[in-house]
């Protein structure tokens, strides 16, 4: 008795015992059938039969079917997947795994900002303004003592203290002004580098030119404000910072002129000349204090908004919402009509 595997097509002689599974591929065995007696000894035709049914495949006996089997050995038995087990649970959020790191333009710009911090610049300016205020106060006291000395002879200790205390405060004020100039120059160089890097450009001014234009006396009066105006133009804040920068520039020029005149007249020996020079020195210190206050205002105007957050904002507006409003006369129409809303009702804002 022969049984044929339905999967691999192997014919198995099962004799008188019917089987269900193929010993080779574990496929299902078809129904058993016995070979016709003497079929293996029958003569086979040597030529194809001619007739209407020539060329057709002879029909298969009942229980048989054609199966496409690849040549060679039978495929390996299919392996069952191991059970995955229970779903893992964690008491806390796992910290393992890969971390994606993207270097954003903000981080790149922050890395370029290698100059002094805003707190350091602010502290230096405040300390310099305090020293200038003390210097002006000391010279006011000195002028009062000069007036008293016209009729009363001063004590040697008081006269010595008034003279050399003014000199000491003047030297300290000079050093603080130089320190403020250096700190502000370093801040300006770093700020310009960050601003140009944010716009993917290089600073057209070399570092040595920036330092020379900000630290060389009398030369800085012409170039330092120009560098600050260029920085405001790059950051698109020239509209708001032009007036504070120009006012600071004018006060600074006037303060420098008064300071130079005070130094030039400080070598006089007559009492009236000394008194006049003391008044000039007081005015010079007050003007220098005003110039520092104005430069502090300009500095805060830049630091109020970082380089990574420009002042210009772009908002998406549909073409049908852009309508040119007719010119209105303020005398006849004091209250302008409200413009069309940027976002439609029932939608989220665009920005």
C-alpha cells in the first residue's frame, strides 16, 4: 500500500499500516492506494498517441494532486520561537540607551561667546561709576576747603589729606576707567563674533582693529561708536538703539574734551587757577559719570535680548488677508480702524 506525501511528494510504501505524517518532512500523507497488479511490467508507449487528446497530462488518480517541490533535500523543519516571557517592568524610567545629540545654532553661538559675562561687565561699570562719584565728591570738598582757606589758615593734616586724597582718588578713577574700557572692548568683540556667526558670516573687522579703535585714546572717539552701530545693524536693532548710541557718543566726546582741558590746566600755581581747575575737574568727573551711565544703557539694550533671539518676528499671513488700507487723515479720523486678524477664528495662532 502506497501513500504519497502532500508536501514533498515522496511515495512511501506503508505496507498494510496506514500512516498520517511523512517521516521525511512531517507533511500530511494522502489516502493510501494499491498499485495495479502488473503495472510495473506493462509496456510503455514509445511515441505519443495521436488524437484529439494528444499532449494533455493524464488525469491523476483520486486522492492525488500536483505539488511544486524544489530540488534537493527537504527543507529543515520549522523551529518554533521561544516564548518571550512576561513584559519587563521598571520601577523608574530607564536611563540606558542611545542619546541623540544635535548641535543647534544656539549652542554653536553660545560656544563662540568667549568674552566677559554680562554680570562682570555690569559690575565693572557700577564700580567705575561709584569711584567717579567719590572722586567728584572729594573735589567738591577740596573746593570748599579752598574757599575756607581764603580767610582761615587750614590745619596741615587737613590740607595734606585734601590734596593727596584727591590725587589718590583720581588715580583709582583712571585705573577703573581703563578697566571698564578693556572689559567693554572684550564684550564688544565677543558680541560681534556671535552676531556675525549667527548670520553665518565672518566679522569684517579684525580683532586688532577693534582693540585699537576702542582702546587708543582720541581714536576711540571716532571708531568705537561706529563698531557699536555696526553691531546694532547686524542684530537688526539699529532702529531702537541709534538714539542711545548717538547721545552716548556726544556726551563722551564732550566729557573727553573737558577732561583734556582739566589736565592741561592742572599745572597752575596761583590760588584762583587752582580753584578753577578744581571746578573743571568736578565737571569732568560728572560728565564721565554721565557717559558711563549712557554706555550702561546701550549695553543693557543689547543684553536685554540675546543674539539667538532676533528682534524681527515672521508671521504667516494668507494672501487674502493682506489688504492695503487707504491713507487716513489724523485730523478727521483720530481712531484708526483695526487691521484684519492674522489668524482665522477657530484656528491656532501661527506664531
